[in-house]
């Protein structure tokens, strides 16, 4: 692959998804795009690139973009963000939304669904306290292909063993040969839909909790800042933003500040510490 | 350093599990069947047990039932690790007192993930 092709494809990716493809990742390009070339019956990588250059075929451009995304995800990824949901975020919302009894949660790059399903399981565990409440989980991703998998909720034996407690496997999954499908009820709790984080976030409405994990890491600083500032406008004063283990707002956006004592959870600035407020009341 | 009793009638499986768990800083004791495992526990309770199901002399499930009946200050955390990959077996194991369940084939990621879920690492 020549330098011009690399630059062309990385520009296309950047424009369509915000993903920054660095030179060191050039090796990924051919291995990820060869299956796309096969699917579209091109003779090889070069012919695919030529077609992408020549065409405005949305479907082809989408396939190329989606092929370059990293979709890895696990249930209860990193554990902590979900323990915090159960022990801190949910109790806070139960107390502070008791007049409206309405909670909106957004999984902003949900990939194959493990993140929103983890939240659905935790909400199910708290169903006694949530009786009469209206809890909405919106789960979005750029890739329509990965969303199809997410909606089906079918996972391999390997996938259900990374992070998912065995008691939850028994409680919330049905076995079908060597595949495991998540309960219909849990699937019904989540609204899956395609959404690009580069587009106008305001269109989605307001959220009490946003999980935006392991996606900002692929963006450059200005794109990260734009997404974070956009998310800040979608939140009430006491909303919660959860980022991935290698992601931060520090030095990128002033819209959020770290919630004291809660690694990886951010709130709006200026804002009183929700945990202190909760303890005081 | 925490200790883990690896119970499996396959020498190869014990060796692979030992390698992974030593990498996670566990001291390893080995047993070839449930009976040997029980004797090891009566001598000294380990912090964790990685347990196969189908073994000669005494099965993993029989061992678990006996183990949970032993008077011990600190019962070990038991993680099944078996080719019995169906819901009925998993439920039976949980009812008998298993803390976690690994379906073979396993790799180091799965062992690490399961051991950290139950607070062993
Ligand atoms: C590594 S996964 C993260 C999954 C999950 N949040 C987690 O932490 O396990 C990253 C996801 O971001 C999605 N993605 C990449 N660029 C995006 C964009 N511009 N808008 C929406 N989603 C995007 C990819 O399709 C991919 O599924």
C-alpha cells in the first residue's frame, strides 16, 4: 500500500468516525479491509481503494469505516464502573428522581451490547426499588453490523466468561448449544440504535448517566473535546459521566470534573459533590 | 501469597493451570481426584480450589459437598473448571456451594477474570 492510499483512507475514517489512524497502525489497514474487498467482490485491496476513491457509495464507505473500528467489549468491563453504578449512582438517582421516577441512561458506544446489558442486569437486580419507575437505556454505536449482534444478544462461551458472574449467566441467559442468549426481558429494556458521536448529540435528549467508554481513546483532542462538551449539555447538574480506564477529561475539556473519591466518574462543573450531598441529607 | 489447590485428573491441565496461577502469584498444591483433594484440605485449607468435575475415585461435585461440610474457620473459594458446559450442571454446582464456574477450554484471561471477580486477585 502506498502513502497516498494510506492518507486517503485515514482521512476518510477521520471524517466519518473521528477515528485517528496513525502510521504505526497502517498494518491494520490491509488485514481489516481485505474482508471488505472480498464481500464487494473486488480483486484485492488496491481495487477496493480505487473504488472507494471513485465512488460516493454510502454502503461501501460505511463498510470501510466499520471495518476499521475496534469492537472489543466485555460484560462488567473493569468491574468498578458497574460497582459504582450499583452502590453510588443508582442510590443517588433513586433519592433525587423520586418526584419524576424517571431515569435515562446512555451507552454511547455500546459495541456488541455487553455494556448496556450489564446495566440492564444491575437494574433488574434492583427491580423491587424501581417498581413504578420509568428507566430508559439507550444504546448506540456507529456500526450497524455490531448493533445487529447487540440486539440479538447472543454470545459465545468465551464472551460470557469474561467478566460475567456465573450467577448472572444462570439467571439472565438461555443456552443454545455452545451459544448463550440474553433474556428477552433484558433485551426489551434496551433501545439500540445507530448513532455517530460526531453528529449533533442534542438530538438524543437529556441523560442522567452516560457511559462513554473506550471510544474517546481513538479520537484526537479536538474531537474528544467536542464530544465531551456536547455531553455536558445533555446532563442535569447531578448527572454522571463514566469514561474508560485509559480515558480522562483532564486537559481536554473543562465541562466536567472528577467526582471526588470516584475514579473514572465525572460530573459537571461547577457542581456540589453528589456523594457528600447524599450523605448530608 | 495465596494458595490454590488445583484438582484435575489430567496432568496436562494441572500443569497449564499451575503456570497461569503461579503467574498470578498463587502457591500451588495439586490433587488428582476428589479424595486426594479432600485429604489436602484436611491437612491445610487453601484459599482457593480450581476444581474439575469428572475424576476417578471421587468427583469434583462429591468433593465440594464434603468440603462444605468440613468445619473450617475459612472455607476456600471454589471455582469449577470443567467440560460440563450446560446450565443443569452449572446450577448443580452453585447449589453445592461453588463460587464460580469456568467452562473448558479455558485460557489465562478467563482464569484471571474469574479469580478477580470472586476477590482472589
Ligand atoms: C472498544 S468498543 C467499546 C465498547 C464498550 N463501550 C466498552 O467499553 O466495552 C468501541 C466502539 O466505538 C464505536 N465507535 C467508533 N467511532 C464511533 C463514532 N464516531 N460514533 C459512535 N460510535 C463509534 C465502534 O463501532 C466500537 O463499537
